[in-house]
């Protein structure tokens, strides 16, 4: 994952992902730019999933400790 994305919080990654999707839906970009946006969107989505998985694990651990 790119370092700039790896350092994002869940909220920051989600916000950037929404912006990427909006740009792709709007169209008007070159194929090369669209591919770069798609790849960034995929990385942002993975970052969000990583955060959510971490939260699930913390919740499960808290339930087991309680």
C-alpha cells in the first residue's frame, strides 16, 4: 500500500475514496488518469477494510476479556 495511504485514518481514507469515485463517475478523464484513479481507489478501499478489520478484532478481544 502506498505510504501516503497507509498513514490515513479510516475517515480520511473513506473521504478520499468518495472523491475518487465521484471523479470516475463524472468522466472526462483520460484512460491513463482513470486507471490511476481506479488503482488509488482500490488502495483506499483496502485501507478502509484494514481499519474495519482491526476494529472487529478489538471488539472481539474486548468481548472475550469481559
